[in-house]
C-alpha cells in the first residue's frame, strides 16, 4: 500500500518534503510491515504470498495561520488493497479527527478545516485504518502518524521585563556594562530564522551602545558628567529573521541615571566676606553663616569648615550644619568695641569623603577671608568685681560703713553711675548704699548670734540712661564680739554617797558660750574666791573646757546635812574676757558598796535614787487586795435577786435574764414566773408597781375557773390586749417574755416552781409505802400538804 502526501507537490516544499519524509522514515516515523490479507474462498486452500510493505508513515505538515476560503489539503491515505472500486473505507481517529482534520473515507484525502496556531499546539497525533466497506473487517492494521504544524513568522520579539531603570556611575570608562536586555520570540527557533533575534539601539546614541547578539548595553563615551546631564532614555529594538527585511520587531525603553562621584571640589562664591556683630552678642550664640558650593550630592558634598588663621581664632569658632552644609560662626568670648573693633578670619571648607581616582581634579577644598566688624552698643555699667564679700562687727552703730562697690560705664562716653540697693529681699533693707560713691552702710544693729551672714544685691545704672542696669551680689559677714558670758551647758544633779572617800570625783561639768571659738572656746573653772575655802568639796580645772567636782573629806551624813551648795565661777578666753557664776546642788544619798545609789532624803533626790524592790512589792500587794475587795463587793451585790414584777422601785428599761436551771424554792423570791410557765396559775391581773394609775373600778371575775382551761395562745393575746389598753403603761419600752412550753402533764410535776404558788390535788401518802429510802421525802411532802390544808 502506498501513502502519498500532496504537500510535496508544492514547488516550494518539494525538497523539504523529500528530506522530511526520508528523515522521518529513518528516525521519527514508525514503520509497520504486514501481510496482505485477502478474503479466503470456501473450498480453496490457503495460499501463502510474499509479504509486501505497506502503511509506511512519516510526518505530515500543515501551515499555521491558513486564511484561505477552502480547507487546507494535508495529505492522502492509500492502501494497496484499494482497487479504486470504493470497497475500501478509510477511518481517521485521534487528536482533532473529525473537527480539525477530516478525511474522505473513499479517497483517503485529509484536509484541515481550521486555522492552526503553532504557538498553541505544535503537532497532532492521529491513527489511520483501512477496512472493507462490505464486511467492516480491517484490511490494514491501525497505524499512528503525526501532523506537525508548520511555523511561519507570526510573532514579534517581546521584552517581558521592560521598561528598565538602571544606574551607572558618572565618569565611567567607555564600554562599561550598564545592563543586558533579553527579548523572547514565540516562533519556532529550530525552523528558519523566525525566532532569531538581533538587537539595535534606536535612541540613546552616541552615549550608549548595544551588542546585537547578546543585548548588553554599554557606555559609548568617555567621562560622562552627571553635573552636565544626569538622566538618559535609551530605546532598544529586537528584530527577528536575523534582522532581515520583513522581520518582526519589538522595542523597550531603558532609563539610565548617572550616579554621583566626588569629582567636584567645593568652592566659595566669594573670596572676601564681611560680617557685622554687635558687642552685646552673648557668648555661645551664633553670629553668622558661611557656605561653600559643591556640585556633587550626598556624602560627596559633605564638608567641614575650619578657621585656619586670623586674629579672631580665639574669639570665634565655626561648626558645620550637616543638613544645610553651612558653616555656623559662634562667639567664644565676649566682644568689646572699646578694645577691638574688628577681626579677620581665614575659613577653609574641605570635602570629608575623597575619591582618589579624581584627585587630579583637586584640591577638594577652598579658602575665603571673613572680616568681622564689632558694633558699638550702649552697655550698662560694669562692676569691677563679679561679687563682693564684706565684714562688719556685731553691735556696730547704725550708719557704720561696711565697704564700697565700684562700677564704670564701659562705653566711650563714660557716663556717671548711680548706685542703689535692690530691695528684693528683707535682708536688703538692713543696709543702705551711697548713690554716688557706692559705700554700703548698716541700717540696724546686728547680733551675730542671731544672724551671722547677710546677702544683698547692689544695682548700678547710668545717669543718662537709667534703663541700663547691672547687678552684683554682696555678701556681708557679721564678725563676732565677745558679748556673751559662758554658762553651764546644762543643769547638773550631783549626788555624793554617804560612804564617799576624800578626793573622789563625783561629777564632771562643762560650759558653753554663744560666741564663736575665737571669743569663747577656752573656759576656766574655779570656786568663788570671795568665799572661804569649802571644807567639803573642791573643784579641779581639767584644761579641756571641763572641770571635776571632788570630795574633801570622808563620809557624809544625810541626817546631819542632806544638801550642799557649791558656787562655781566660769570665765572665757575672749577679749575682754567674760565670766559668770553658777551654783551646783549636791545631795547626800545612801549608796551600795559598788557606788549605786540606794536611797536619798524623801524631799531630796527620790526620782534619781529610786524606790527599793521591797517597797514596790508592798505597794503592788496593797493595790491587788483593794481590787479584790471591790470585785467581791460587786459580786455580792449582783447575786442578791429582787422581785421583777411587784416592786416599788423604778425598774424601767431593765432587762433581767434568768439563765439558771433551777435554784429550788429560792426562785420564787426573785420573780414569780409561774404565770409565764402555766397560764392556769395566774390568779389576777397585776399592775406595775412603779406607776399607780387612776382608773375606774371595773369588777373582775375570778379567773381561777376560766384559766384552768384557757389556751396559751388565747392567754398571750389577752396579755397583749391588756398591755395595749393599759393607760398606766409608761412611754418607754418594756420587755415581756412568754416562753410557755405546753400544758402541764396529767401526772403533775415534782418541780419546785409550782410548789409554792399552785395547789395540787396529788396525794403523797403513797410515798410512805416506798420504803426507808423515801422516808425523808414522804415526811417533807406530808408537811407541805398539811400546811396547805391548814
């Protein structure tokens, strides 16, 4: 069987089809060799024929983007069994069969009904089969073949990453690589030149160039200067078909920016500057600015300003503002127009970041001269000293001169100065100052012991311009005068033991002086020389501002003399010296052997000697006995119980609590609670005894018969009604407790609560039959019964 493709008939593709078919048969196609199968006639023997080659397939080709009115012819299927009588039926299956590719089942012609795009699908895999039309039996085995879509140049190159933004340092060498661009073409790169791209530059010459094969963009000029031009827009074109006529093209834009390098030194716009600064400018303040221009940017334009020489380098300083790159001129020392009227400075501005590749363009610094003119200002008077310290003795008379302050007008006019005290504080009123001379005088008499120091403020102003005022602090120290005699530092309570020995130190005394150490630091102690020698005690000066009191004899007696008085004279070391006399009191006390004080005279030194242990114990014991007697008396008074209801005394607002559990017959003496425990025991309605109301006589029935059967609830209601209706009830609260616990037992009770107030029908004679153990009980209840009967 032979398979033919009419695509090879086209004159343009004759050679190509021949090459493709031969190549495909050897490599890509699949060759299937089968025997020709003929229909066997019944009765005939099988005849074996030599096998023939059939269904030799290779690739079919169809052009993409076919736009003709008729379907595009692809190829033809033919079997050796086809005699041309239409008995062979050709069937096509696989990708696109019946939709994209149709076959004439009689002739085997294959046509493409749609326009194909190779960029969407490059080939289709189909299966061909030849069958007998009458019997539907296969005449040839099913064979697979491929229809490839033949590429045409229908896609232009594209830059998928554009537009581009890139930088390159200025002053770069020619040929410096900037960027590599890449264009992609969707056409088949293995067929023809449809996908073969070449690059060219449409815009950006002569500054940049592009490699036609690789797309690498490079600088095309030497030393491109950013300061001359910073931004470039370069247009790159990519064209397929190797750049031939008729090829498709695409373009992109590359924005190139030159980055800065330090290739420009700083320059001052002028070589000479002049600055006016008033002499009143404050030290540390900024007085002017200066700036050198630099065409570079960023860190390449950073610079530092310095004063390299000049007569004002010690008066002025310069610093750099990093934001504005200006030199800030500041004042280091105060200006004085009267002393110096101008200064000259040489200021240098230099880059801080240098690029040694461009050192030949330097030097990267510049120098300018600055002349500073000092302006004259009317200044306030200037004191000769920043502060004054003066001294004056205490007790000095009012008007005593303390000292003098001096101020002068620093201006050339040298105006006269007027002085006055700035009365800002109370201390400023203690002194006066002469308006013309500046002499300070006292305005009161001072006491150093009260205030040793004063601080005042003296002001000075020009007579011609009183608004210009300057101030100066003045400290005045009050000097000490020995005007206070020494005194004992405290009151001494001196004790001498009865068993003291001669020469024994019984007390050490010291003194104090309000004057300072120069007039009262050294004290001298002595006995009063005007008195005769004391036979009992003597005084020893210790030469350390203290003195010791010593005994002069053995043994002292309280009974003979319990108090001694010792006059002491104290003098200071001032000029002139002052002295005072003080009398020491010495008490005689009884002491232990170790010197501890045991007791002194009752009127004497009781607190210091103290009470003995035995006396304290006796006092405490007496106190305890008295407390015990008081507690016992209170307990006895409380244990005596009085009637609660029938009482002549006022018991208002008293609440009596009974929390004992039976005290025998004595319970009835305190309170008749039978009425509360058993309503049948109440004989009559009783009023309060504290108030006797005047009410009309109302006859009352004897309740003995009715109360025997009354219910406790009715009883409580009756009592509440009587309390509410009783006009004798006083205007204060009263507590009435009803704690009835039920009716009495039919068997009665042997409790003593009812024995004295209620009558019982119980016969206790049977107790005598209980034996000798109950004899006493039988006699007791027998006597009670007889008493009730009587």
